[in-house]
C-alpha cells in the first residue's frame, strides 16, 4: 500500500569537520522518500522553486517514488545552512530562507488521497491538519514536529497529535512538550494525548518505542565515520514507516523491527552528504547491516 509524505524540499549548505557542501538536495520529504522507498512505493507532496533541478532526483523513478505532487512555485527553493562540530551533537543554524516554502499550502492530488500510510513531516501543524482533512481512511498516521511548533502553535499541534497513531519526537522535544525531565513519565503523559505509540529519537544513543503497556529500547548502529547527520531523523522515519507499510502489521514485534530498520537506514544516511549514500545503497547492503545489528543486540 502506498505511503504519502508531506514535507519540505530544501537546498542545504552544510559544513562539517570533514568538508562542506553547498546547495545539496535535502528536506524532510526527500530524505523520508529515499529511505521509505526501500520497502514500498511513496507519494510525495512538497513545493520547490523555479531554481530546483529535478535531475537531482532522477533516481526516484527507479524507486517508485511518485513526484506528481511536487509543485513548482515562482521564486526560490527553501534554503538552510548549518555547521556541525567535532562531536556532531552540536550544530549551529547559519541561516534559514523559507522562500517558496513560506506560503506552502499542501493540495493532495486525487490519486494520493487513498494512501494508507501517512507521514506528516515537520511542517506547520495547521497544514498537517489540512492534509488529514484531505485523506480518505488512512490506516496509519505518523507525525513529526519540532520545538518551534511546540512553543508557537501548541494548541493546534495537540489537535494533530490526537489524530495521529504514532508520534516521533527527539528527547528534547518530549521534555518540552510535557514540561517533565524524565523521559518515561514524559512519554506516558504524551500517550494520554492520543497517539497509540511514541518513538523517542536519541541520536547516537538510539531510540525508544513506548506503547500503552510496552517499552522497547534500541541502540544506534555503531557507525565508524559520521560524515553528515543532516536528515538522519527523516531517514529513520522513512525506514520505520516503510517497514510498517511493507509488513501491513501493527503488532509489537513488527513495531520493534520497524525501529531497527529505521535506525539501520539512518546509519547509512549519515555516511555521506545529502542522501548520496541512500541513493546508492543496495538491498543486500541494507540486509547485511540488519543482520550485524542483530548480533550486537543479542545476548
């Protein structure tokens, strides 16, 4: 069953201790789609400016990623600049130019409206609500957001959370949303807001899956050389949702496996700039790392 992602497409300028890149293709919609396409067809809704070169995503055709919902607006594509330091946990945002993304109003093409697996990437929660109103009988709604929307549009965000099945947040966002310092009590409080499950991303320390009566913690795959962590969270979400869509199940075992697949896909993403590593990743490489992941978490 097809996956629908509604998110951003950006041109990123990134500086790391290794080197830097200028105007690399990025944004939540591209990272998520590239990751999820290992498992299932993906429909994309996003906006770009007239300066965006679609040749950058020619490989989408081979991956069954439908780009009919990418609108070209007059103006320039969303641009973001960031600088990472030696431990990669510290990052400075150098600039954010929303450009055409500032006036993005997602219109879901008719062919997409019956998509069963929905990923609402990090955009204005009012737009996320508008998207849900256009979708017919989704099987699974997975939501992402960020600290800006938690502080600026909390009430609308809470409405979206109530309509979501799974919420994905990092540990800082969990604490901000609940005003609690301890993650597990904070996570339990979030589950009372409506979602069936909460995924807490902890960067290099892995991820937690929290359900009404369950708890699962997975480490991050030990990557030898991190080049660029940009898009790791969206790549995780792509692997996570992609695996669930392929499995067509929502039981505890499948959800735990989805966390492992999401973490594994994200571990490849950080090995190069943009989504170059995912673009060239083979299915055999992915499954090989899944098997290695299993050996380091079994005792």
